[in-house]
């Protein structure tokens, strides 16, 4: 049995604070003379999704005899759960038996989040290394199974962590400014009504998410999605994206909601007036004599058989979801990112694409049914084109400025690269090893 | 509970039924001759795409004598086809600006034009025409249309509407929309020249709270409003929401001063829990330039920790914990 390392959330050596929080001590993380690397990283907090992450394990107090071990979930009753694979293409297993060489050589394997069992708190999942003969726990490594979730179903903790991260980014004005300047009037022709609409917005949502996940903010958050064809009363609430607006569309926030401090170009607060009853209805736009529902998920997913038909979803449900409000920045392309709801809307747009890809098996970029820049492609639509603004290109026909610089990279090799191409974001689940973008949706499996 | 295959089959069956319904509706629409028949047919159709049927539908749309529900259904069902045809989009523009047409049709046309502003490549070429029509709507008899037109123009930083809004606020001409909405729309392109008028409205006893609230939100960056906003924040006799909104405005516009004021307010036990909560909230989000000094204040941290232990207010308890966690995370970096 390895030595016991107690890990307690204790900010200032204040036992009174812990007692006040009524949080029981975290399960001790057992450490022994072993090293588990996840996505090449042997230390620090680990974050995975459904898509496979490459791992390795080795003995660190070599030389010694070879060791027969079993890898399993740290706690199967709670927290994010994982599956194991001995090789990239092998079957999922709940446990994995390995023999660790006594000379300290690493043994490779893969893990992925177990579909349907994501984490709700940071590092609530993990790997336990047990002795094959005695079942004694030899070593552990915590991790989080981190996926994008339905915003209406978040726990209070998940919701508040996301809001705090989002508002923190907004408060660091130059950083959020990038997202305003990348989706303004000058960018309109670059990012809308063209084949690369979906790939560009996938990279855009990922860019915001990676900003939120930097160590300075909160690596445990993802961008949740607004499932806009369903009633979402918890989203349109003073504790989340704002409650029922007043007569001029000003949405109220509760005293504890970080979005109270949302500021855009020196103007505080958020305005947004839904055309529909947010408590009882999915999104609807005003059709004149009555409200019209945005295109449902089922109908959207039935678009096909290929890309040429699916990309019509830009009009409905994307454009219609934006314009199911009668007032507020969200309804105009030049101002849409001024409303924090923008990224939840686009997380859902991207999720619909992801779900369609999974349903139709559309990850192979050599197949025009997966993606096609036709019939009238422009620069930025071709698979090998790098995407503005991350490519820094400002020569016509690109927009005149390219805010923000390259796309934030993960701490290990991954896609998309710092100047993402259209192709980089299509096989986002890494069907081909090495392609993974390392984000996932709670209701979109990867197999 | 059906398994995944059964669910998929059920969805596919529903979609097939919908497709058949669409085809049946299209056939009925082709044969329809009166409003009752048009309505019944269009209600079955999910999306009208057959070119001849769309052509017929557009004629119904343009006919002001036609039943308004039929015309509205055409807008809804032929949305995609309209967005791909320059002439059909122009027809929508004509409806929008036609003061003699039914208001529901004009608003319906406005809705679809906003949809196209996102996703129709053809709409881009009609944008100047669209903006000119919006300017003409600023004098429309319908309040909603005036407001929606003003908002679209304001988002585009249109100087014509900015001038009209400001003239309305300063009573140099009859306002086209309420003062509160005018202030809000001027906020899309806030200039120093608007500040004096907005400041006057915030200080005026004749302004209602809705107007004052909008004024607070846009005055955050006005140096001459700083004391006004601070006074509002500290005035316990002021309306609760106005005070709480002033907190964000002072925090955003004057972060250094805000930190000292907010810390004192948080620790003031005679202050309302709402204000103490909102101030702590804003303190967790101060600008990075102020964060280091704030989080080094060990005395304040200990007082917030004690506040967390002793307060009976769930909001204040939650907020003080978040503040401590935020400070702890920052100190670890």
C-alpha cells in the first residue's frame, strides 16, 4: 500500500471555514511509486471528455519485479466515470489489466469518459491502480470528465462556476473584446451565409471555452448549450441568463449572479426581450399573426443526406433562434456577442452539427457529404484554408483587423492548431487518432 | 422506456409522416382557391420550396386584400425560399414600409428581414435600402415599429437615429420613443455628447425609475457621473435596484475607487444584505489591475470569513464563500 496523501480544500488554514461549508474531507488520494500520464501530462489536474485520451503508466522506483495491476475507476458510486482501452481501436472496458515492467518502461493505454456519466465537480473522477493479486490500491490519479451540458440541467455548482468564469473573462476587458471584435459588422461576410459558417463558429465557441478554461479562470468549466427548441425556465432566470425583462427589455439578475456586472464597451447590464414564454415554450419567432417555433432538433437532424442539405440549418434554426427576441443585441449579427446568451445558443448550434455528424458518420473530410465548400466557395471555405481571425490575415477579402491572435492551445498535442483550418474542426472527436479537439457534448456519443 | 433503436425508428416514422403531410399540403395549396383552403394547405406544409408554389404564395403575400393569416403563413412557410430570392426579399421590404398595410404583416415582414440579416447572402446587397426604410419608420404611427426600427439603426451606429434620439431626450423635438429606451439605444455607441443629457435625466425628479435605471447603465464610463453614481450607491433612501445597479457602474467605470467604497459597504452591518451581497459579487470581479492589492488585504479576508460564518442570509453566505474561493485561487497562481 502506498503512502497516504490527504487532500483537503483549505484555503487559508481555516478549519472554521470548512466546517461552515459543511463539506466533508475529500476522499484521500493514494499515491505510490507509480506515474500515470494522461495526454502526456504526468502531474496537474487532468480533464477528459468522451473522446479517447492517450495515457501511459510506469513504475517509478525501478528496478524491481514486473507488477501485475488492474486499472479501474477510483469510485464507481459517484463522480465522472471512465472506460479503458488497451489500444486505440480496441473495445471499451470498465477495468484494464496490465503488467508493468520492473525497469520503469511505460505501458500505453487509452481512457475516455463513460458516456452518460460525466463529472459534476472538478476532479470528482479518477483512476485507481490496484494490485492484481491483493486488490489493494497502489496509486491514484484524479481527473474530471468534462463535457458540455444542457444549460437548463446544470447543478447550481456547475452553473455558478460557469457564470463566474464567464463574468471574469468579461471583466478582463481586452480579453472579451476579442469576441466582440470577431463577430461585428466588419466580420459579417467572413462568418455568415457561407459553407464555413459551422466550422468557424465551432472554432469560435471553442476559443471562448479555452479562454474560460485557462488556469487563471477555471479549467473545470465548459460552455453549456441552450436547447432552444425546449422550454428552458432555469436559463431565463435571475440566477442564470436573466429573468423576465422590464418594459424596455432590461433583464434582472439576482444579487449573487456574476452577470450583474456584465459590461460591454463601458455599458453595464443585459437587454433581451423574448418573443415567447421562456418558462413553457421553446424558442419562437414572431411571424406576424402568431409565433413560429424554431426548427426542432428532430427535423434538423433529419436534414440530409449530406452537407449540402444540412448547411441549410444556418437559416433555421440558427437565424430564427437569434431572432426569437424582439429586442436586445442578440438579434443582430453585429452586436450578438454582447449578450452572454450568444455562446449558449451557438453551443447548441454546434451540438446539433455534432449530433448530425454522429448520426450520419460524417467525420471523413475526403467525403463531400461531410463538408463541401461548393457551389461558390470563397477563401476561408476550403478545407485547407486557415480561419480568420486566428490566422491573423487582414488582406482583402478577409476583414481589416484580426483580433485576438492564435487559438489557445492545450498543454499537450491536439487539434485544432493555433491557426485552425476548416478541416481541423470536422473530425473533432478524433475518429482518426490525433484529430481530437477534446470537447464533447453530454448527449452526443463518440462511437 | 424505448431503447435507442426504437426511438430512432419512431423519429424516422414521424419524419416520414411529416414529409407526406408536406407533400399533401403542397398538392392542396396548388389547387386552393380561397382563404380557407390556403390556410388549411399552408398549415400542413413545413417549408414551401416548390418554385411554382412559392411564386403563387408570394402573389398572396403581396395582395393586401388577401386574408392576413394566409399572408402571414406564407411568410413563415416560404422563409427559406424568400431569403434566396432578391425580388421576394424586396417584396418584404415593401410590406415593411407600407403604412397602409396591416400592422401584423409589417411586423411579420420585419421579423423575416431580421432573420435574413443573419443568414441571407442576398440581403447584404439590400442593406442600404433596408436602412433607408428603417429611417423612414422613425416617424411611423406604430410605437413598436418605431422602437424596433430605432434599435436596428442604433446597433448600426446610425448617426441619423442617434441625433433623433438625443433631440428627443433634450426635448428639442418630440421623442420618437420613451426616454428609457432612447438612453438604452444610445448606449450602443456611447459618446461623450450624450452624457450631459443622460446625467440630467438621472438627476431629475420627473424621471421614472425605468429611465433612471437605463441612465445608470450607460453612465459607467462618464467621469463626470462618478460622484453621482457613488452617491446613488451609498444612499440608503434610494430605490434598491437603482442602488444595486450603481454598484456595477462604479465597479466598471472607477475600479480603484470602487474597491475602497465596496469593502466598507460589505462590512457595514447597518447596510442591507442585498447591497452587501452585490458589492461582494462585484469585488470578486474587479479588474485584474486591482485584484492583487485586494486579495492581499488579509484583514478584509478574515472579516469576510467571519461574515460567512455569522451571517444568516443565504445569499451573503454564498457570496462571501465565492469571494474567499476566488481570492484563494488567485493567491495560488
